[in-house]
């Protein structure tokens, strides 16, 4: 058995070598593209292969921070892998090399199997492998020069008492050199890693996005009626910065509009390819549409309302003429994500948009720049394809979009929901008159009634604020004479078909949560 201090040093060498390797790979990925970074590629592979429930758990626990959590987790896993590789180098350099090769191979496979990856996507992983091998070799050699003396056996005071043995000064020097080596490798990893991220960010499409001039809509944007905002409810329009973001992209695709194309093909009479210039010349309309994520829990905030500017999808479909059997419209993004919407829904007259604008600005990169789909009444996972580059008319029996084999329904109409925004769950308020307020949504059907119940009391109608269409959420408020004690407030909505939101609680999978939102408040 090698002494404990030597094992520790070897583990440290392994981790430092992995850090230097990953940093170098990030730097190379500035040129070969963000998703060729082994770290992001492996993370993305995890996203695509973990079972649905694990991912639901990730979204439930980390919400929109799920990506940071995933990257942190991947880094921790890597450290737990790198440490034993470093230790292996103590006994057998071959074994350590095998470990590094496996690490390189995983990165390679992950990067090369990304959608639309070319061979250059493998370069960062190979560079990482070479850097890992060289760094580990150097650090192992340095570590060996410290191991020759009793100092290596772990007395930390030994260096300060160089008189205790003749070879101590040189061992202490060796140890210092090793620590400097580890520090240098780690620092190189951090500098190249962070530098790579920053440089990569500069290569992003922010400049191209800033240069986009949105065309005016052919009809003026709908005017928001006065009183649309109920006091105490979430802002009726969700700002771009506040809008929830959910997708599988660890790094949003960076698409330069000048090279962007949308191909509409499959079971159609007249296939069509649109360039950015051609798209901009088409008549556009502006519509408020409330998007909702199927992963939104009852009372959750994966829902937002924005003014979208875009080309009506129905007009594009009239042009390409889908064959009657083509019951599914599959949208595909630049990074290979897919979703499938019923063709009939897109042609039933609703304002489904191929959108390029969000609240008067070009789409933010995280929300699909340069173009995305927005379909009133369908959950995002079956309709709202961001970074869209392809529309294929096909049949539900012929193609399963991304989330379907992962346990989600092929059909995803939005369920009627209502949420209490004020008061917040678990808060305390004063006795007397006060407001209960929130939002309710039943896109494309519309909300006609919202009712409130306090404790076991009667259901009472809340007052509904006006809204612009059945495609947006509506705000509601209710005057509550709060009496001292602990109270539970419940909300439920009814849609324009007369269908009341069900009280039955179901989980988000496979097609959206149901149940009534409630909050508990203490009145003093
Ligand atoms: N390319 C791509 N588009 C996507 C997704 C995705 O993972 N990749 N996720 C969808 C889901 S599940 C939702 S709820 C909406 C969310 O849109 P937002 O991030 O703009 O709010 O985008 C949809 N579009
Ligand atoms: Mo979603």
C-alpha cells in the first residue's frame, strides 16, 4: 500500500489534470462550437438519456436552474472519476491511460452524436484527453519526487524542522513543486475554461440579434383593455427577462439569421424553404398568447403571457398544402429537438404563429431566436419549438416527437388552471378586508368564471378582469373579510365550454397537472 499522503497527492493530481483538460476543451470549443465541449455534450447526453421521471424530478427540484444543477453534478461526477485515475497512475501508468482514454471516448461519443455535429466536434475531447495525459504524467513525476522521504508519510511539521533528517529539505522542495504544479494545472483549467466561455459568448449571436429590425404588424397589435391588471396578481404581460425558460438545450443554439432557413416538407404538395429575408417580407400579425409548460405544477409559475409577432402558420400551411392524411406537424429545432402538433389544430382558425418577435423585441436567444412556434392552447412540449429550422408534415402513427417515447402524451391540449398569487402560501396578514387575487387560464377556450372558497365555506365568484382573447390568461380578484385564525383559500376556474377545472389531483406527467390550487394563511 502506498502511504496515505501519496494517495491523496495522486488523487489531487488526477483532479487537477481533469480540470486542465476540461479548460483546454472549453477553449477549443470556442472554434468548434459550444456543443462540442465535452462537458456540455456529456451533460446533453445525460439530458437526452435519463428516464423521464428523473428529469421531472430535476425540473421539480431545480426549476429553471436545472441546467446549472446538471453541469455542477457532471463536474462532481468527473472529479470522482478523475481522483481514482490519478491514484491508478501511482501503480500503473497504463491503467491511468486507459482511464483517460475512456474519459476521452465518452466525450467524443457525446459530442459526435449531437444533432448536426461534424467531425470537428470531436476535437475538444481529443485535446482534453491529451492535456489530461500530459498533465497527469507531469504531476505524477512531481509527486514521486516528494515520496522518497519520510516527509511524504504525512508529518506536516517536518518541513519546518529540516534538521530531523538529511534529505528533508529536498523532499520539502519536491512537495512544494508538486503543489505549485497542481495549482498551475488547476489555474490553467480555470483560466482557459472561463476564458473559453467568455470568448464563446462573444461569438454568440447577440450582435446579429441587435441588428434585427422587426417589421410592423399588418394590423395594429391588440389594445390592452383598461383594468386588465388585477391588484395583487402577477403582471398581465410577462417581460422577456421574467418569462420562464424550459428546454433541453444546455447552451441555446446560436443561429445567425443570415444563414437561417426554414424547410417545410414531408406530406405536402408544395414544399417550401424560407430564408430570413423571405420570412421578414411576409405579412405579420401581433397576438398576445399565454404559453404554459406541461411540467407546471398546480400553483406553479411555468406559465407566461407575451405579445408575439409572427407569420400565421395557417397561411404557410395553405401554401404548402398538406396531404389529408398528414395529421401531425412536426417542428424540428437547430439542435434536433422535435415536437408534434395536430395539423387540424393549426388549421382551425386559431392564431398559431411562426414568431420572430416577443414583446416588441426580436426573440431572446433563450426563447428561440431567430424564429419559434407559438400555438395558443397547446402545451409548449407539443407546439412551441424554439430555434426552429424544419417543419415536417407527417402522421402521428409514423413519428414520435422528443417527449413521447419519454413518457409524455402525443396530444397536449392545455388544461384549465387557476392560481392564487395573493396572499402567498404560508404568509400572515391582518384581520379585516383584503384582496385575494391571481390568474386563470384555459387557452383558446377562455375562462368564464373563477370561484373562491375559504375553508369549508361556499364557493363564491371572484371578479374577472377583462382580457384580449381566449388565448391569454385572465386575472381575477376577490374581496375577503379575513377573520382571525388559520385559513385555507381555494380557487377553481370554469372555461367557456362550461367545463369546470377538475379537483382531482394528477401529476404533471403524462399530459399536465390537475387539481385546485390552495394557500394557507394566518390572520392576526
Ligand atoms: N428547441 C426546443 N424548443 C422547445 C423546447 C426544447 O426543449 N427545445 N421546449 C419546449 C417546452 S417544453 C416549452 S414549455 C416551451 C417553453 O418556451 P419558453 O422557454 O420560451 O418559455 O418551449 C418549447 N420549445
Ligand atoms: Mo414544457
